[in-house]
């Protein structure tokens, strides 16, 4: 190995097919379970979810959501179940 030598590597710790995932910032603890806010007709609804793998940025959702559901990433303290919300 000489000056300027480098190695590029890609390490895969977990891999899956047909994985439903959400931003890790969209999930939070609600009592003893994980949950997320889903937007339904302009209203934030708390939805309990079962989570799988995560890399800190994205989290696998095993149940509780379906493809196409809109979730709120980084919900503020003002977001509560039943509150009216608008996409930015």
C-alpha cells in the first residue's frame, strides 16, 4: 500500500424485500407501544404500529400502516390526536 491508496466498502447489515418504511422521526412511544401520526382528511390520527428494523433514519413498519398512508415527520408538541393539520 502506498500513498493515496484507499478502499471503498459497502457493508450491509440487514436487507429485505417489499419493506414498508417511514422516517424514524415519525415514530414515537405511546404508553407501551410505538405509534405515529397519520393524516386522514386533514386530521392527525394516532396510529399504533409494530416496528421492525431501523437504521436511525428509516424504520421498517411491520403492521399498522399501509403503503400510501401519510405520516407526520417531526411532529411538534402541538400535534395531538384529532388536531387539524395541513401539509407544508
